[in-house]
C-alpha cells in the first residue's frame, strides 16, 4: 500500500485508546468520537438534542452540538433558557443529568428538574423535595417517549447517517426533520380529538 494514502500515516494505533486527538474525520472536522455506553464502540458523530412537551409528544426545541461529555446538559440548559414565559415547567431527564451543577442551573431558570436519581457510587442531586410529588413519577414514565422522536428522526427522517458535513448544516437538517415529525404527528392528534 502506498504510505501516502494511509489515513493515519505510519503510526500503529493497535492497543492504544482512541481519542479525538488521535482520530479525526477526514471529511467532517466537527464530528467527534463518542461512546453511547461503556460497552459500545466510539464513533465519529454529532449529537442531536430535543425538548418534548409531555402532553402530546411534540418537539418544542431541537439543537445540534459536537459530541462531548457535557453536551447533553449544556444543550438542555441552553434550550430551557430560551423558552418563553414565566410559567414554571418541569424537565424529565435520565441519570446523565443528575449532577449538582445541572440541577442548580435548572432551578435557577425556574425549571423543576425531574431527573432520574443516580444511585451508583455518588450522591444524587435530586432530593425529597422533588421526588415526593406524583408529578415526578409521571415525568419519568413519560420521559421515555422521547425515544419515539429519535427513532422517527433516524428511520423515517433518514438521519441515522448524515449526508451533510459540519455542525451547522447537520443541525439545520436535524431541526428541519424534528419539525417534519411534528407535522406528521399533529394530524393524528387532531383526528383523535374529534
């Protein structure tokens, strides 16, 4: 093989840990390595984030970020900070959001954090003042419906593998597809209301 055509030059990465410093996309410099869970492989990707209202399952905010360990919490904070009105709202989220900084930021924004408590090896930032309410249990049950949105975006919206490069363009396509999800969902909701 011609040495100039090798993607990683002459360096042998066998046995070394992959990182964003050693592996980068040759076509999309904004894509970063990210592992969904400890047992999965790291892949170059962007991260899409969605806020869904619980009553009808419609997307009310969508954002695309680079894949980092804090991107989910930072995007959630940004999307909740942009919301209109002074009405108190709740935000259901998984264990990854159970950090003291995130919970404090949500409370500062006037958002009640209905975050699943992390019970492994650290103290949860969610205490009894949140978990004692029946709305907390309801939020955790309804929170799982967000997977329907992401499933539709990946399969019907064809964004499992993006065809564009750069966080801005991929983000535009992500937001457009989330809006299309709402447009498909609204007639079904109206038909059920009659």
